[in-house]
C-alpha cells in the first residue's frame, strides 16, 4: 500500500484536519494538518505513539514542556505518556502512528 501524503494535506482555518490513512490490527496511521494556533490537545494513549513532523515548524509536548520541532523531526512516546502537537507560526502536517492499534 502506498499513500501520497501531499494529496491528503488539507487545512481548515477553524479546526485541525485529521484523516486515518491506514488502520489494521497492528497499527493506525493518522495524518493531522494544523493551521497556526491549532492544537492537538495533550492526551495519552494505551499504544506507543510516534509523531513525525513532515512539513512546517511547530511544537511537540515533551513532558510538561512544549519544544520546537521542524520538518523531519520524529518524537516517540511510550504507552501512557502525555503527548500533543501545536502549530505556532505556520501550517504543519504531522504523521502519527499508534501501535498496536488502540
């Protein structure tokens, strides 16, 4: 299976746009597109989470701090760890992988 990410990068001014690109027994892959000021609110998952910033510059939640991230940054979160994403000055696209699928 192949997915061309650029074809799924859509932005809305009023809310984050997310799309499940793949879901099977082993994992779920979600593309999230955020405009400046939009946030994937901090939360936890029972799965391991990988967040890959594929375009733009934004921030990832690391512990209790928001840390800058740029394109090609990957962050790994073990099950139960709080994570979040926010777009600050420019639109961003983030690919999230959750394994096993929650």
